[in-house]
């Protein structure tokens, strides 16, 4: 497979098809829904920023894509960050959003991931490059410090804006995350059982927003243990504008 290479102001960002064999064809059912059950292979055409196959597995948790966190950051001016010492996040899994300018929702479920130290995190990311993204994750509550929290970061031109919602929950063994594009706003929500959703907030973001997917990492914390984040599925669904 030939990697796709894109150069950004922050440095070289490699987008490559992850090395688990060729991607399966896109689903032929509802053209407005892309779904990957992670049943031992990829069902969607995933591309991966800085792939590291040693930290990705379909075998650790059958029926899930396991991304093992490791040191690496995309926060702020990553190349100038003293904490990460320029170490960039790996294994950011992305798919192209085919709905052009329409509204959409992206949803995933993560199991058995308990972040226990600063910058442990896993969740969803809307990604243009290392300096322009919107990230919605479950992570260690470094502000408290202690426990876990849902947390949003919207970064434009290397300048991050944070939101740690008041409606939150610590100690979850399984959680669902959702990002919804609604016109020029992005709504972020979470669920503890996949049925009842808590809308945590909404935010405008000036990025192009052409790719969305999954991220799990330790940030720049060189002392953080590597943890497995098991993603049970990924769904990207087209939404009729103005409808919930």
C-alpha cells in the first residue's frame, strides 16, 4: 500500500492505510451511514496519521479495535512543547467525510479504558492537521486532579480552547461519545449506556473538517503508562439539516 503524505506547517503528517490488509468496500446499504464494527478487520477506508502497528490490535479484545496509548501530543505548538519535546501523537485513525457541507454525527463506544494520570485520553477527533482539530475525549481529570472527565479541545492555527463540561461522570468502565455537525456549530455529547445522551455543549470551529475518527494517546507525559482503549465500533451518519 502506498502511503498518502501531506505536509503541514507543523511538519510532515503521514496519512497511511493501516497495515492490516486492504480495506473492505464501503457499505452498500444506507448511503448516508458509514459503519465499522471492528470485527477482526476494517470495514471502512481508514487512513492513519503516524501509524504504529505495535500499538494497534484486533486480537486483544475480539470485536474491537484496540489502540494502545503512548507518548505523543498535538496540543498547541506541538513542536515547541517542552513537555512532549516534539513527540507527536500516533495512530490517529481517520476516514473522509463524504457528506460535503451537510450535517452529520460521529459516534463510538470505548470499553475498559480508565485514564489514571495526566493526559491519558481516548475518543473522537475531527482533524485537518496537528494545529487544526476538534477533539472530544474521556481523560484523566488533571484539573481536579483525580478521577476521569469528558473534555473538549478545539484548536485553530495551534491555539487550543478547552471545555470541561459541568455535566460529567467519573469511573466509567464503558462510555459512548458523539460529535454532531449542525451548520457552523459542533455539538458534543456522551452517554453511559448508549441510550440516554448528555449534551455537554456546542462550539464553532473554523477548520475544514474533512476527516473524522479516533484518537488514544498519553500526550507529552513521558511517565504515563500505556493503556489499551478498546473501540467497539465507529459510525458516521448523515443528518438532515435542522433535525435531531
